[in-house]
């Protein structure tokens, strides 16, 4: 409001009351099912198959979902979410480390966010460098520490610095690590009851304190004795096997002395690794492990070991410690670099989740287990994951459940999930509520036209315009078995075709026909003739066909309710998805109208905004009709919103559109012209 105080010209801006409506996305896919790794039950956005591998591991024979995601991006998909449902009986790896070697109190417990053996590929390290901290206990704030977490499977590394055991600190360790947005994507932390507001955990690795660099000359070779302890994952939690090297030459008599702690540590580490490699027998015991050295503030040298996690299926490098004994000669010189006991700590370089350690290091552990050999979730777990979508983001348009139709290992014609039809019905209900669309894969015993007819008419037991069923499976390469071809559920590849069609033409274009080709597909698992298609199409079952020149294509565009007998107005997929697109867009874009005065001014603004959006769709060819009047209408006035509606805080907008329906049957009539007699 202008405040008039003196004569003059006053200016102001008046809003146009035109709010542009931007169309909602139409081709974001959601995949739900088992994966090799990944966070259980959390939706993770991926933009490529490389993103999938980083978050969920590689392809797996027990995960149809992994192949379906690959097919989705190969066929034009650009954005997807994945929700991992862990296999039945899977157990997450867990380790509870001690605060110190003498006590029985746990410092903290780390549990893998991914149930299964994949959690055993996660390691973690603790240090207090850079925090004005002394690894030997002489630190300003003993409650602070750093945590580094590494996933060998996905090569993900997470480092959380300046964590605290203090429950009043803004960096309270569980609060930082467990934050869903900014915390760990690998583990969940729980502080031990007796560790809150107490000292932090001891540092991992072997740590030595530097003293002042000496001066003068050296009159003899400098040699040290090195012992490296390696424990194998063979169920033996006793003393580890050891590799001992008696004489490690750090530098020879008369060689230039190191000018800095960094140079001294580099020479020491290099000498140890050289000595290990010099003895083939010792090198074999170490399984390619090398010693790493780091110098930190306060002149501390930290020695760690690195190497492969799985050198063989049985013997896995579990933990390694490095001990440096006093030098055999030149003692007075080398002793100046390292303090005598107790100014050194000897411990594992890192802890592997769920791996056995000495009782002085680990208080308790739970080994990660994959569950059943078929690697499949319980049917109820599948259904619960789908039901949870009601109250959960993310926003998605296409829902795929490719593992729901997996066959039993001992019977290729029997479903592993006996109640798959029930789960599909629940998924269709969720899609209806969220303006999304469900892609249904054929059951494993549906291998012929007769079985497909019976399955669609009698066994699918589903009525929904927000779902479509497809037949048959597709034949694709199996990268895990070079040269082999597998029959695979088509939903992932079809979701990619839907996304590609939406991007090229719009959601009102049927994702079917000769342009709806499936890339990377050898063909359908069952070759269908026109006669076969004529049996299944009237039932509302979409067929995947193979044609010369065009290859393998989706040749159906009907919803589950699209059978001729149902006579549904939502018979065709593009009509249903266009309506869902309009509803979703308007529901997201008209939130500004909530709590506005419910009167003619608001109604006019709503009419203007919605009409602008609908006219934009009309100009893109989304509706039938040669004029806007024939194509759509928008009504929002006193005829749609009564005084009783106003009293209840309701404003009604009625939007109508004339949908474009696909030309499912193209009829060509030919007439012969008879030449008249001359």
C-alpha cells in the first residue's frame, strides 16, 4: 500500500495474476525388488546404469531388476528410482568395537544399511588427526574423532570428521552419520550406552610418535625388525598368522639423512614394502598387501596395510597390524624418530563389518548373510514395499516389479511369489492414487497363446485403467554368461520405450507401433502371428511382436481394462496417461490457490492459468478437434462452486478434453474402376 505524505508522483507494480503452469514429468520409472547391495527400503535416484552400479552393485542372476534397469536406459529412459527389497533371511553385517582393549564397554556399533553379504565388503577406520588430538590420549578434547567408511563393492568412500561422543554436540556422531540426506549411505551408527559423553574410540592402525629430528651423521646401516600380522576369515579368532622380516634396511651408512618426518616415513615404508616383495614366500602370505604410511600434525606416523578384500573364496584379508621393533644398529639415531612404549598403538588397519577379531578389539559382531539361495524377498515384504509408496516419495510415473514374476528354481513354470496377482493389484491401486502407471510382466507359466488368454482373463484378477499387461517375455543377452541369451520380463525395456516416446512426441502418443522398437532385444520369446494377436488383443493384452525390417516392437496400447467386453472409456494407454498427466500437473501447479479468498478474483485467475496450460497442449496436438472449443473446456465460476462449497472452503474447477485415441485398426478400401465401353 502506498503511503502518501507529500505531493508528487508515486509508482507501484501490479501483478498480472497470470501464473504459468509447467507440465509434470511423465517418464520417471520406479523399480522395486532385490539388488546385490544398496540401502534397504530407501528410494535412490539414478540417471544411468553406472549410477545403479555405484548404488546397488552389478548385474546379478538373482535380480531381474538389475537387468530391467539396464534395458530401461538402453531403450531411452533418462531418470529412475530404485527401492531395494532385501532377500528373505538376509542379515546385515554388524560390528561393535570397544572403547579400549581392557574394558567391556562398546564405543559404537556400525550396522550395514544393506542386508546381505555385501555389507561384509564395508570397512571403517577411526582416527583423531587434525582435531588437536593425540592418538596416545594426550588430547584437548578426547570426545572427538574421525570416521572413514569404505565400500569395496562400489568403491564408495565416506569420511566424517570432527565427530563427538557428546550428546549435546552439534556433531554428535549418530546424529551426523545417520542423517538420511547428508549422512552415510553405507552404515547406521549407534553409540554404546557407556560411551555417550565419554572418550572416543581408539585410533585404528599402528601409530608412532615422532620426536625431534636428530642432527649429525650416521655411522652404521639403519635396520629395523618388522612384524606384520594377518588374520584370515576362516572362523579362527585366535592369534593371527605373522610375517616377520628381521632386517629391513631403511638407509645405508653414509646416505643422506632425511630432512623431514615425511621423508623419513617415506623411506621406512618403502623399505618395508621392498623387503616384503624380496621374499616370494612372504609376499604370497601377504596376498599382495602393502604397507602405507601417513604423517599427520604433531609428527605422528600412521602405518596401515592395503590389499584385496577377497584373495580367495575362503581366505579373506580380515585385519592387519604392523609392528616396528627397535633397530638392530644405529639405535641411538633411529630411536630419536620414534618414542618408546607406551607412545605407540598397534591395532588393525581397519575393521571389516561382521568379521571376527580378537576379544580385545571387538565386543560383538553379526556376519552378513544373503539369505536363501534364490535371493528373493518374501512375498509380504514385496507387498509392504509397494503399499509403503502411498506415504512415500519419490514422484514416479512408471512402476516396474520384474522380480515379482520370477519362477521357482526347481520349477520354471511355478511362481516364486504365489500371491503375485495380489501384489500387482495393490500396485495398481497405488498407481491410481499417485497418477502413475503399472507395467505388468507375464507369469513364468504363460508361454503360449492359450496360457496367455487364460492368464489375462482368469488369473490376473485385476481391474485397473492405471495398468497394462504385456506378453510375451523378451530374449536378451546375458552379460554375466557371455554368448548366452535369456528370456526376461519386458517391463524395464517397455518403460524405456514409454520414456522415449514421451520425449519425442508427448504422453498422448501411444508407445506402440513400428516406432516403438525395443533396442538390444533378439526378439520375443514367443513368435506371434496376426491370428494369435487377434485372440489376445480383444482381451486387453498387449503383444510384443517381431516384424521384418522393424525388428521387435511393442504392438499394443491397451490398459488392463481395455478389453472389448469392458467398454471402458479408459481403454487406451495414451488416453489414461494424458488424463493422469493433466491431473498431476494441475494438482502440483495450483497449490498457490490454497487459502486464497474464494471468489470471482480467484476463479478468474484459475481459469486463466488452466486455460493457458490446456491451450498449450492443444497446440502441441494432444487433443482432438480443429479449434480450441472442440478440443477442451475449463469452467470455474459460480456454476461450479456453490455458496455451500464456499462455506466449506471448496473451489471446483472442471476441465474437459477430447482425447486422441490411437488408430488401432487401419482400414484400406479398394475399388476397381470399370472403363465404360467406347
